[in-house]
C-alpha cells in the first residue's frame, strides 16, 4: 500500500484480509500463492489487502455490485517450489 495512506483504512483492509484468507477460496488461494513464492506472512497478507482495496475501488468507481469470480490457479514454476 502507499506510504501516505490512511493508516486506519490500511489497518482495516489488513484485518479484513486475514478473515478473507480463511473464508474465501479466491483470497485464500491468492495468499497461499504469494507464500509459496517465498513471501513472508505479513507481506503476503499486505499484498492480499491491496488486492481487496483495488477490488473495492473498482466497485465504487464503476458503481457495481460484487460478483464472485471462479478461482484461476496458475501452476507455480519449479523454482518457486524450491525452498532455501
């Protein structure tokens, strides 16, 4: 997220991301994919929160309702599966 953002809004999206990871297949898969790429838990959840913020912004600017999208999983490269 941007360094000069509203810290309370950032906090709210990060807290919501922790819940979404456990409740939503889309966000759970998104989070796990970043963890598999070697990101730490805090960095991966921040990336997930940013995705949620982008989705929220698009919904607000386009004045449309949320619609579930099926989870599209891309296979990870063999290099991403090797742990240090």
